[in-house]
């Protein structure tokens, strides 16, 4: 795997982000067209309505799967970075740091982590600015 940096650290899974999302969207559009054409046909309207409902459920599931996975990863990263900060300084991370800031700090090497965490807490740096401030990037290949 190539080394990560600010420009290459985002990860997309083509089969999930492009193919599955497109497929669900096409199914939803097709089911809505089918529902509109079924209006007035009492034999087809019920099944057409069910298909639209299932398509909407698939779309919501697609987004919730992603959100729930990221939330669980954020919790794990927060615990890992808190432990790393404790190992390096003997103190927990500053409580002023938000989850997004801590998640951004995971890319900092041990040499710059403590100072960058202090600066981020003192100046309330946005996560993107934290990532841009990292000079010695520590790759994270496990986050999806």
C-alpha cells in the first residue's frame, strides 16, 4: 500500500460507495415509477407501495450502516489516542478536544502528537487544519 498523506488518506470502497448506492437509487426510482403507473389499478397498488417502502428502507439502511460503523470507529480511535497521549505524557487528552479533532490527531507521529494536541485544544483547531498541520504522517489503513 502506498503511504498515506493528507491528500490520499480518505478511503472509498467502490463496490459500496458507487455500485451499491447507484443500484439502490435505480431501484428506488424504478419503484416510484411503478407506483405512479399503478395508481388507479387496485390489484397492483399494494405491491407497488410495498416495493417503494422496501426501496426506501434499503436507502436508509445504506446510510445508517455507514454512520454506525464510523461512530464505532470514532469511539475506538478516541480511546486509542487517549491511551497514546497518556503513554507519552502521563495525562489524558485535554477534555476540550472534540471527537473529530481526536480522530484527526491519529495521523500525527508520536514526536508531534503531544504538541499538536495541545495546540488543537488551545486554539480549537478544526480537524482539517489538524491534518494539514501534520508533518510526519502516521498512516491508518484500518478505517473505512
